[in-house]
């Protein structure tokens, strides 16, 4: 990885999946959790909502570490124009999975990168991936709920785990569904003088 001297990269996310994706690329990161209440943000447009949340998270953390390059992201699952966030409980997750059964849905991940070093700069972009689920039997939904994997995941599933057994088709970036579109991120980081391939 090539970056300007003394550039610290901070991930503004509690997601272990995002951290794993960055470390798999050899990116040395520090994690700082953003001080953002997602409930305070609303928009009728899911893409706009994801972008606002990612931007707010990056801004929150860049105020704490002004010399760092801060990466933040927000992932939203959209089914028939309804945003499916993180499930409140097992019953809520069960309803989400039943709604996704046998149908296509969109996964939107917005990425924001910010720094206050020198000239303050923020870049926000997003990626959209289409995912199709097979028709799920009630027993499959119950087994998935029992696994606990649904917790803290938009749309009540993680494509990298047991829910991979539900996916029959994907159009677009797989890593976007995991929570961080890596090709998009790499292009964005070059605007901050960071080249992940060098």
C-alpha cells in the first residue's frame, strides 16, 4: 500500500466484516466508533439515506482524529421500495427473511472518506447490488434464526455465512453485500493519495 507519509487510516465502523475486508487487503487500520444515531436520519430515497449516514459517520470520527483518513460506510437492504435495516429481534428477522424469499432485492452501500488534514476533504459514493433469494422453507428460516447470524445485519442476513445458501443470483459487487465495495473504495482512496496496489 502506498500512502502519503504518516497517513493513518481509521475505520469508522463496528462491523467486523468491514474490518476483515480491509485487513485482507493489507490495510493497517484503527477502529473508532462514530457517535451517530441512525434513528435521527430519514429519507424516502434509500440511496440518499445510506449516503447521509455514511457521511455523518465519517464526519463524526474525522472530528476526533483530524489528521487521519477516515473510512465510513452504511449498508441498506431495499425490498420493493421498503428499507430493511437491522432487525429488532428474531420475529422481525423472520418477517424480513419471509419477505425476501423467492424475490430480488437491492443492497445499497454508501462509502464516505474524510480527512481534515491540510485542506479538509470528504468524498461520498455508493454501490448497488441486486441479490435474488430462492424460495425459503419455513424450516430454513427457523434454522437461520436459530444460528443467530441475522443479528446486527441489514436485511437480517449475512451473505458470507449460512445465508449464502439462500442466494441464487447476484448482479454487481459481492463485497458490497458484505458491507464494503472494495473496487469502489480503492478508486475513492486514490483521491486521497492512497494506492492499495502499490
